[in-house]
């Protein structure tokens, strides 16, 4: 069963919440982060992307960058931008995007659960990305990045959270520059806290990483590296848990730089061996169901429908990202490892489909493919089977903001 705990969050003064809250560290480049934090000394990017306060010549993985993060977070505390909660609490975090709300429980989850596969994974991690977060956590003493977990919804927990939202006053409630509303309530009642902990302990057998595999892996490796010097806090890592029926997974699309020596006509002919092809009007094509794809090439959109035999019914083989990878990207274009091949790029669905056509029309790319979004049930099935998804399979929106709730691993 899932082990979660309340914690003493490091969080901003209410009047500074919007200024502190920042986009996740891994969605911005250093240049973008520096621009976004300009003129805002309270931006949490000074902690998560602390290279913005150093000369551009310094490597972003240099030890001085992590020391700067530690210095900045301590300065935030000294200036009373951030303060530490006086008691262990749970936190309810609601996000509203385009009128659609989803509500999660912010807590700390057990590193033991991560290592024992009670927290289930669906992606491989990359050592260099892990090392960056390991160094950041160890040096700053803070888990600043939230791991986004999902669980099969539980009616008792749903009712408890909704009742708290209706009867209590939020400590933060603001609309960010991207028009996403962020609202947070503090759950500080001891009996309610115990009730939430018990529901997970007795009724929820496992949770699933939706986003944040590197942050979770790094937390576990920090605990291992600290060894006997690890504090109790290092046994847990910062998570926000969402019920599966509230999650929104967007499509994650592909663009390719060349056609592997084929003309557009020859490429389309090769594709037609495995897909039914229908030429469409100029509007971008958003697939309406599984096993349908959009393809943009030579100024035209096409609808592709996978033919029988292009996929299997196992949890990995049935995914549209697998169908596209096996039958077009690898078989025709020779892109066998999309993790490392420089000929392919990925475009999150939040950016829309017109950007796919724009990138091809710019001449930098030869073709683009739009996909039907992976479902939460598919994600659960893959994680339960012990398999991993192909890279860049899921794009979750909206994203949690860094800086609103931070977990300190040193007392």
C-alpha cells in the first residue's frame, strides 16, 4: 500500500506567491529562464535555474551553480520571501486551465515505495539528468521539483478533498501569466491528516509516476548517497497526487528533418503499404481516435489510418507512438533510436498543431506527424506490466509551479 506523509513545506508569503511561482526548471532553457525572471528578485527560478545569476560562461552543471541555488534559497528565507510551515501538513493544489479543473494532494511519498515498485514507472531515465538533480538536492538541501503522481480515484478521498475546498479558505489563489489558475489550501487539522494517510495506507495499493521520473530517481539516489547521514526527511520526496479521472494527457507530436533520401512521392508510397492515406484540406488534422495519425508534407495534410498487422495488442505494441515508430520512423526513415537521433524533434500538444506545419514550411523539417493522445488507462497498463513507454509519449497539462511548496531534506 502507498505510504505518504504530511510535511513542513517551505512556501512563500501569500502576497508573494504569484511572484515566487515559476515554471518547472526543465521546461525552460537558461536564456528563457533569465528573461522570465528579469525584474523579479522573488522568482523561484533564482533557485531552480540559479545559473541565471552567474556569468554565461559558467557551465550550468558546475558546482558553483548548485552553491548559488543554496545561497539564493537561504536568502529567500532570510528576506522572509519564504517561510517554513510550523507543523506537518498536507496541501490541496487545484489548477484550472481553459475552464477545466484538476485537484491534487501535495505530500511527500516514500523512497522505499519508489524502490519497491509501489510507485510505478513507465519511462527510462538518463544518468546525466539524474546527476543534475542529485547535485541540486544535495547542495541546496531542497527538493524543489514536484513529482506528479496518479492514482485510481478513491471516492472517500475525493469527498474529503472537495469538502475541504468548499469549507476552508485558500492560502494562495492567483492566475499566472499563461492564464492558468493556481489555488492551494493547507490541510492542518490532525484528524483530517490522519484520515488521508490512512486512506492511502489501507485503500490505495500503488501510485504511478505521470511526470517526474528523473526527480523521483534523483531523490532515491540522494538518500542512498547520504547513507547513515540521511535524515528522516530524505526518506521521502515531494509529490502531488492526482486521481486518474481528473488527469489530462495531451498529444506529443513528431517532426523529422529529412525523408531518408526519398522524394515526397516515394515516401508517401512507402507509407501507404502500412497505412490507409487520405489527402485533406489545409487545416491541421487532429486524430479523433486511436490508430489514426495526421501527416503534413509538401504543404498538405493527410489522414493516416493504421492497417491490420501494424500493431499488436500488448500494452506497448498497441500504442500509437509505437505504431508510428515501428512502421514509419524506423522502417522508412531509419530513425531507430528517437532518444538520440538528431533527425527527429518532439512538439508537445500544448503548442497546437499549426506549429507542426509551420516548422515544415520553414524548410527546417521535411514532415510532421500528429498523434492521438495516450490514455491514462494505457499508461497504467504499461506501468503495471513492468514495461516502459517509448520516449516522449505523454504530455501532461497543466503543469505545477515550482516554489509554492518545497520539501527540505535537512533539518
